[in-house]
C-alpha cells in the first residue's frame, strides 16, 4: 500500500470520526445524557473521590468528542466550586486537548502535507519558530473554537512542547473566569431560574471585568508580537 493511500485512509478515518460524533449527538434520545441536569445528577450521586475522577474523565472524553465545554464547566463549578472546579476543568481540558492534537497528527498530517505540498511550508516554519507565542495569543483570546483548534493544531508542525505549554497557560485565565461565574450563579439559575436582578450583582461585574481584561491583554500581546515580527517579514 502506497504512502498516499495510507494517508488518505487516515484522513478518512479522522473525518468519519468527526462526522460520526456530530451525528451521534444530534439524536434527540441522546440529548438527556449530555445535559447539565443529567451530568450533575450522575456525578453528584458518587462518593467524593469517584465524583472528581468521573468529572475529569467526562471532561477529557467530552473534549475529544467535541462536546460543549461550557456545559461541562458549568457542572464542575456547581458541584466543586471555584477553586476545585477550575483545577479539574483545567486538567481535563488540557488532557483532552492533547489527545485531540495527537489524534489529528497521527491520522491527518501526512495527507494534508501530501495534498498541499509546499504551500504548508511557510505556515509550518512560522509555527515551528513562534508556535508557543502564536498559540498562546489564540488561547487567551476566546474567539476560536477550542475543540476545533485542538484538532487543527495537530495538522501543523507546531512542537508538542509549545502546544502543551501554550494550551496550559492560555486556557487557565478563561477557565477561572467561567468557573467563577458558574459557581456564583449556576446553582441559583438551576434551582430558581435566571432573574434580571442577577445582573446587578457586583461579583458578576468583577467576573466580566476579568474576562474583558484577559481579552484586552491577549489583543495587546498579539499586536506586540506582530510589530516585533514585521521587520523580518
């Protein structure tokens, strides 16, 4: 079997996996298993150690399967609070991101490289030289789909160490802000529903302020990196 055929089979397997995941969770009968209420009740019925391990496992698998991160983060914040929720969510998201990255790299890299040839060389070189800073900015500014970026990076030549470190550092601020918000308002919303008075809570303003600060910081870092790189381009 030729290299091109093997590469084509790998990318086909990757595409079938992604399509299968999308179709699987579109079935209404499965919706109950990926809802906040179901996940919360399932994890909450376990003993403390098993509950935390179950949440980690669900977050890792959910990240690979492209489940909404906010849904899983909401459950973690409600069950474990800000600090523990942030730690478990951060670990689960990082491990899941690594698995998705390695899956895409093992299945799809060769085919994309063979299909596009030298047109990937410039991008690859940039990621090889500036992979950490470039990915860090993207992770800090939450404008790109987390799961899609995990698989997308696997199709580039970014170094694994750069990918891992930029992911670990880049997702931590946003993870904390989400957990802060969900821990503060999550259980109340589940039990009593959303009320407009909640918008007047000063803690909400603080969390949103932190979130905006992270976005601004990411934008400023991106601008500085572009200016620094422009003389060499």
